[in-house]
């Protein structure tokens, strides 16, 4: 089994690690790294995708990765959308359209934590985050049992309005990093550069500079140990978020 995960705050990595613990032969692979290494051929019998929900759908890097994959036609495929409390069905629909050979997801699960989209809302406190993780524990464990049995749980997912909103965000909302800035709290640790899934950050004069290819994942903002990165002035007083059970180093 191989699980391809995408994460910016650690939530999806946490979910993937819980699944990994329940299977003997299970490999976790960062989708960002898989893209950079140009991994295209996946012949495993069981393939999973674990990812956060961005604008109601899959993150841009997940879209790019799955669209290039060659997968064993007999593979058992599952997907887990980790949300901020909403649904993930539109992401499953997107994956079904992206999979080759008319393959479809065999099993799926929605894990509902709390929104950490720093651009638009406040992030959860560590206490609230742990509570949400605990509340979804049984959902995840039940899904793991379903995976062990290779159960089939599939349907046609349709969301026309969701598709339109997602496309506008993905393809027409340009310069997602336009207002990104860094203040004097920056210590030049380069964590922001290392975590960026698309190499959108360069370091100049020991500080980050964004190149205009942002995927709106908020990873650089949340991982900064000094909260030195902001979007204009709107995030200055907002707390940052990382999954309380994942170390910063695991995200790099």
C-alpha cells in the first residue's frame, strides 16, 4: 500500500500516519516530493490519497499530481478529504475525473477537523484542535477497518456550483501571494522555503520573497516559528496552526 498525502499544517499527515500504523506494508509519500521527483507510475495494489480541502476541492498540487499518474487498472483506490468542517464530496468527484483508465475511487472518507485557512478565519487553539481530532477518531478507525476488508463504497459525486467556484479559485484567482510580506521578526530559518509545495519562495537577503505561483495553502504562514509572515495586515493578530501531534520537521 502506498498513501500519497498533501499537508500544509500536518492534519493530513496525521491522518495518513494513523492509517500507516494499521498496515504492515504501507509507505507514506509526500505529494509535493512525488511531483518534484516526477513519480508517475504507481503499480501498488492499494493506493490512497489523503489531502486537505481547498476551496471545496483538492489542493492544486494534488490535482497536478493525480492528473499525471499511471495507475494499475486493478488497484483499490481510496481517498480521504480532511476538511475544516464542511464536506469533501466535490474533491472525490474531481479525483474520479482525474484518474486514468476511467478508474474510480473504491472507498472514501471525510474527516472533519477545524478550518485553518488563515487568510479568511482564525485558527483553532491547540485545545480545540485536539478536541476535534478526538471527535473524529472513531470515524477514522472505522474507515481503517473498511480498508482492511477492501470494502467498496463509491457513488457518483456531482457539484456543479462547487466546480465553478473551485475553477475560479484555481485558474482565475492569480497572484495568491500578492499581499504576502515578512517583518523584522524573521530569523532567516528558511522553513517557509522548504515547506512550499511548488518552490514559490526564494530567500533574498536572508528573508523570503514570493514568486507569484502560490497555491494558497498557507503552509509558509503557519510554519514560521516567529509568526513573521503575514498577508497584508489582516493576519497580524491571528494565531498560527500546526497539528498538535506533528512536529515542524515532519512537514519539511
